C-alpha cells in the first residue's frame, strides 16, 4: 500500500508565486479510512499538529475516517462567545497563572479547519470527558451540547468561562501541572489544545492523562508552532518573521516551558504507554494571501489571532526573559504588525 508521503508529496500542491496574491495551498482529498495503521500523516491542510492516541486495554482499534467527529450543534453559541472572548481576553487570577501564556481564542479557526468538527477521535458514546486548559470554555460548551449524555469537565487556572448553563458541563479552577485529583481510569476522552508554553514536565503530564483515561479511551491534542514559515521563499533569514520565530523559541526556553511542543509530543505520548498514535500535520496561513476561499478566511482569523495576542506574549516574554525595555517591545510590535499585513509574505504556521 502506498504511503501518505507517496500519495501526497509535501513539495507538491502549490501554485507558482507569480504575484503577491497568487500563491495558494491546494487542498488534497482527505480519505482517512484507507489504512487502520496510519503512522505520520502529512497533509497540506490548514491546521497545525494534531495527535490522536488511545489507551491500551479497551479493545479499541483506531481508524480515523473522513466523517468522524460531530458537527457543532449550536453555531450561534460558539460564534457569539467567540466575539465576546476577543473583547474580554483572558485575565490571570493567581501567582500560579503567571506560569502560563495568554493565548487568544482560536476556536473558530479550528472549526473552519475541521469543517465544523470539534475533534477527530472516533468516540463511541463517551460518558466522561475532560477539556484541559479550557480557556473561555467554548470548546467544552460545544462538546457538551453535542454529547448531552456525557459528563464534561473544563479546567483552567482562571475562572473566565461563559456563564451559559449547560446541565452536563461544569468548570473547575485547576492546575494540570499539579497532581490530579480525579479517579484513575476515569475519562473516556481528554482534549488538549494550545498548551504550548504552559507545561514544563510533559512526560508527567502525559502520564497523568494515561493514568486517568479508561482503557480504550482517547487523548487528542492540537498545538501550533510559533515559527512562521513559507514554501516560496518569501520569508528569508533575518527578516521580521524569521526573527519572530527565533525570539519565541529562545524566550520559551528561558521561561522553562517550551513553545515547540509539536516537535516532541508524539514521542512523549508514545512513551507514556499510548498506542495507535496518529499524527496529522496541517498548515494555517497567516493573513488573507491565499487564493483559496476557505484558506483566505482561515488566514484572516489566524491574522486576528496573531494581532490579538502579539503584545501580550511579546511584552511579557521579551521584557522578562530577553531583557528588552517596554519601548523596544512596542517598536518591535509595530514592525511585526506591518509584516503580518504585508501580502508579499506568504507565511503560515504548522499546527
């Protein structure tokens, strides 16, 4: 059987960048149910790195199909809350939360990428689900709507979640880096998204996930790379995007919580005992430079994600760990925002 790399070569599926707006990703057909033993699946799709893995002992075989994951059932809810979350960004509530990075909500961009699906794990009547680092709680709310018989818990360091009442959902202020208080073999599904820069000891974290999943349960994690890339050479060494990636990696390392989780999460998950591990790599455009209508919309949302979060993380990391002054960061951010909106850059980030 031909491998995914043979079928969809990573260096194919691009149009020539003959003008500022001509460069575009080409969406390949996504047909997951060809091989139940998928290894690393590399697709030219608009999202970063996503891992799906199962705990041994439940007799579950992981086969990722094209239609798994239920569409969200309340688009008004998630679109309304998303607008609210952008206006009222996350606030810290304790000294512990100072260990974590502020990450503006990108829920809508994930929905665009997954065609309105909340997840890809092949769940079968889950009874208990955990959303770690739930943020404003929008993913957990949509999941609880889609699975009204599932007891859903969303945890975060800050109680910033929407006050919308859903009977099968509750939120808890909790630090996932501390010892877990839930019973062992408790959850059918653990959802983790955008926790890069939030956890120092990933091996211990994944072991906690493994210990608290039921046999046959699933963990699904999606992470973004902070390093902007281009496939047409529009990002070159020393320019603003290249500098941004290098500064993000350096400051994260000095912080003691890597921003490059996507480079090691599969290995750590497997070492924790998970089996049937599937890794799917996607790309998110930064800005509306793509000629593909869906990718153009996704690029707009991702640009908002970058612009909303830029000052928060650069001001904190560059002043605290790189020794920059307030004015130096402000000036750098002005130039970075100019680069973000410059369509001569066909930038994307791995997800």
